[in-house]
C-alpha cells in the first residue's frame, strides 16, 4: 500500500506516472536502454523533450510569443538568474515581500541591482494576510516587479494577480498547474519542478520574447535565457530524467481533463481540510481566509506538546511528512495535484479521531 505523502517538496507524484516510469526504466519503448542512458541530443530524446514542452503549452495555454525553458539549479538559482537577465538596461526592480521565499529572492537580487522592497505582509485579527495593492510603494520605472504567488512555508497565497505597469515576474513553484492562469499577464514565470511538476532537479521558466535581450553583459552563458532559448534548453546537458518524468506528469494532467479539471479537485481538497480545521477547537490555521494557500495548509494543535505524538500516529496511519517547516514549526499538509481527495479525507478522519482522543 502506498502512503499518502503530504511533503512540501520533493512532493508526491501521481502513482500512474511512477508505474509507467517503472515499466520503462530498463527498456524505454523497446530501445533496449533506459531513457537515463540516452543522449540528450538523440532524436528519440529530443522528441520526448519537445512533447513535454508542447503538452505544457497546452495545459497552460502559453502564447506563442513566450519561450519555455527547462533548466537546472532549482528555483533558488533563478533568484540570481532573473536579475542578471532582466537588469541589463534598467538596474531597478520592485520585490514584493510576503514571506520566506520572496525574502530569499529579494536578498539575492540585491547583489545585482537597485531593489525596492515592497512590504506586503500584514496581520488581520491575528491572522497573516497580504495588504491591499493600493498601499504598495511601487516604483515608477522598475524593469520588473517580482512576487511569490504562494509562500510554501507560510501557506500564504495571493488572492489575485497584481496589476502593475512593469513586467510581472512570479515564482509559481508551489502553485503552478494547480489552477487556471493567464500567462499573458506575466513577463516571466518560474517554478521548481519538485512540487507540482515532477522530481527535483528541474526548473521551468516561461519568458516573454521581448525580455530575452535585457541581460547584463557579465551573465554566465548557462544562466542566460536568450542562449538557452536558442539552444532548446540544452546549452549543456539538461536534467534528462526529470524532464522526461515531468513530461509524463503533463500527460497525466491532460488525461485528468487538464488544469480546469484538476482545479476543481484542488478546490474540493482545500475546502474539506480548511473546513474541518475551522470547525474544530483543537486545530487552528494562522492565515486570513482571503490569502489561504490552496496547496500548502499549515495548522497548529491546541496543545503543542502533542505534536510529536500527532506525527508518530499519523505515520502509523500512512499519512506522511506532516511536520511544518523547521523555521515555523507546527504542522503542514501540502495537497498538490498528485495528492488525491481520498488522501485528504483520510487526513481529516485521522485529525478528527486524534482530537477526540487527546482534546
């Protein structure tokens, strides 16, 4: 029996995807070798890579004037790559600060340019929230405006896409493909794969064509989006197996009915879990309702001393990786696309039973 995995990343992958990868592990489509052993320049592998991009374009309805890059280094490397690529002609950018990941991004960007920090985190009735855009001190002439759609650690998510005058750059690592998205509102979207796309080792960058010539001259070629776009994301050997597995996830999503269909399931999962937490005196969620993450649900217990017992019993019930991030503590259930509704129901059933026994 496979357990229900609520890890924030590397996260759950669809069982059907893992089973297909298992079947093809030693002999990919009768070729007599694993795809991990295949040259990234071979016709067979290039076809796999191109299909993955085509399927992602279909899933996200990506316009033709955007390049899709399959890069390495995790989203954290993009914290440097983005300012190096976009601050070559205008050295000023706005960074909206809402939590730990947006803070990591802005700290790295400050190494390369003049960064205006927009403090957008607040407390409303003791709950964490995001301030109204009318209160933000945005620049008049920024090269771009950066934000993190969903703070994975804190469980704080923007209720809507900000409306700004500069190109919008967004870290969608923990929310990409979870809900419909108008890509045309953005100059650049990036996401580490290991949450809602595939295994660790791959990062997706979706960039509008007109931003490909904004790089600083000192940028390393391997980080330069323009070079990667010209070379099909193969300036060097890419993360071939992670790219292949991500392609299988894209196929799986299309089979489920695409992003619109998975969004409805994600809404049901979030409603079930948040609804139970709100109905209970034993559990609490620290986020204002308008900014609750649909993917990462933090919660605390009425008695902090019970946390170790909760985690131990949860694991005994095949509910794994529910500990909150080390920086904030508590609990966190990450309910990405690959976590089924039955898994969330099993978690709620366990939480209810635990509360009755320990409350």
